[in-house]
């Protein structure tokens, strides 16, 4: 059985390439089924996010070249260009990689939690498409169990390491329920968009996006169920805001001390949490001196982020040990499956011998032979037939001086470990077989 993980991510491929091999959610099922057919795989899963596209495939006939060829066709890319930025991992290394991805250890933001949900979604879609039934099904369960251990036994995801996520985490410390608050986001750039996403995911009660260009604010508002307003309307809406986060390209402050004082009076001094991510600053520094205002700048957040990054790196080292244990657990499971097939074949062989000897005994009974004699013949026949092959192999091992094989046979059959005549009891089996 061959198991591979093949893909591109934010470290190996430019955005233009990642866009070409990104899979639309509505096309995943037919893409999975096509990939399964063309790659020769028995199991086929696609993980497609903004930072990575990875294919996990397993089967006796699957090859990285076949998967890469299919990916080239899907993305309509030059084969060499895609090959140059593609990584391929096999077997244990593939399993370890999947565990690192699910745990957030391979993410752009170390320890980010969203990737685990994305992997679970990829697994569920592959089940829906009928491209996941064998070994990868078991691998994913081991991957999810390991990622859960990483999350529960380390601090990998506890400390925010991005400006947007740190701002939202600080808001969660100040407000018991984000569902009850109104957040005013000033600006409509990438950072504000990420903030809106985080707030939306945390179930914040209401979001208002203010921007100099209303159309840009409206585009973002539509994505997150927010309201869009112009910058000129901020002063009218400020009294409603419990959280204000600003990140514009303005060279002058967009919020001054007077406007915030006025808003606090109308709020009856209900506190406002403010984060100024802009450089130059959007909120006058004097605002931070007001009672009932909690003002943080980008430098405040960066100092928190740097400490948290170091903590996550320490947690990542602990997570690597958990992943090593997860891979070893998978190896044991795989070895157990190998033993299971041997046990199944062994039982089948013994069952055939049993059925043949039983048929002889039943025929003898039907012919009127004495039951006692038939039982003796049945026991004798079963013993000789069942021991014939092991005895032959042990004789051969003894003649070749293979004492280790004989020792393992004694262990397998639960015999005492002492060896006699240097052959560990092979002569005893020989005598019994020749009765």
C-alpha cells in the first residue's frame, strides 16, 4: 500500500500558482472522483485553502507522477513549473505531515485553529464523493486524534500571533459576551477584513464598517452581515460602538479626543475598547487618557504577539513529540492490520482442515463405525494435519541452525522457553507428527 501527500503551500508556491490549483467547493465532488480515476488511487482526498492545496492519495497503484499530471491538467499549468513548487511525502512522512497541518504547525500563522476544521471538511467531502473508504479513512482518524491531543496538551493555540487575532482576543478579555457588543471597524483593507472575519466567527452582535469609499465597505459588509457607512458618519455612530478598531491610510487622525468625549457622555460613560492599528495613528494619543477608554496601539499588540509567538514555538516543540507518538501509533495500527490478514488466512486454512476431518468422521458415523473409534481417529487426524506444516518448517530451521525461528515458534505456541538439544523442541514435534 502506497500513501502519499502531494501539494503546494504558501512557502513553496506564489499566489498565482496557488490560485490555479485551488478547488471551488461546488466542484470538489466531481474533482475528487476524476482524480481518483486518473491517479490509480483507491482513496483520494483534496484539501484546498487560501494557503495550500494538498492531495492525499493511497492505493497499490497510485504514484506521485499520476497525481501531479492530474493536477497539471486541472490547473492548466506548465508541468515543470508546478513540479518545481510541489512537495511529495510518502508513507510515515505523509502521515506526520498531515498531523502537522491539522495541528497548525505548518500554517502561515503558527498554531492557527481553522485548519483542523478545514481538514475535517475535506475528509467529509471525500466521504460524500465516495473516494474515501480504505487506509486513508483510518489515517484521518489518527490525524484528528493527534491534532486534538496537540490542542489539549499544549498551548499552541492559546496565544494570538497576528495583529487582527490579538485585537479580537483582547476584546474577549474585556467583554464577557461578544454577542452583546457593537464593533465599529474603520477602514476596509486586509487587516480590517481579517478582523471582521474573526469577529464574525466569534459571533459578535453587530459590525459596522466605515470607509472613505462606500462601495468597498459595502463589499466587506455583505460578506460578514455588517453595515457599511462613510467615514464622515463615524461621529454619529460612535456612541453605539463598544469596540472601535481602526486601520486606514490617512495621514491625519480620524478620531480625536473631543469626538470620543462626546460619545462617552452619550454612552453614560459605558467603556469603549479601542485598537489603533494604523501607522500613522488614526486615533489621537490623548484619547487613551480618557476614563472609560481602553486604547491599544499596534506596538502594544506587537509586544503581546512577540511574547505569544515564543510561547507558541515552545508549544510547537511539545507538539512535535505528540506527533511522533501519533505516527508510531499509526505504525502499530498498520502492523496490526498486517497481523490481522495473516490471522484471517491462518484461521481459514485451519478451518479447511477441520471441515475435511469432520466430514470424514460424519461419514464414518453414517457407516455405523464405533463412535469412540471415530473420535480417536478425528483427534489423531486433526493433530497430524494441523501440525504437519509447522513441523516441516521447524525441522528445516533446525537443520539450518536457525535457532531464532525455533525460539519464536516456542513463543508463538506458548511453550516453555527452555531449549533442548539446541533445537528448542523440534524433535518432540517430529515424534508427534510421525505417530
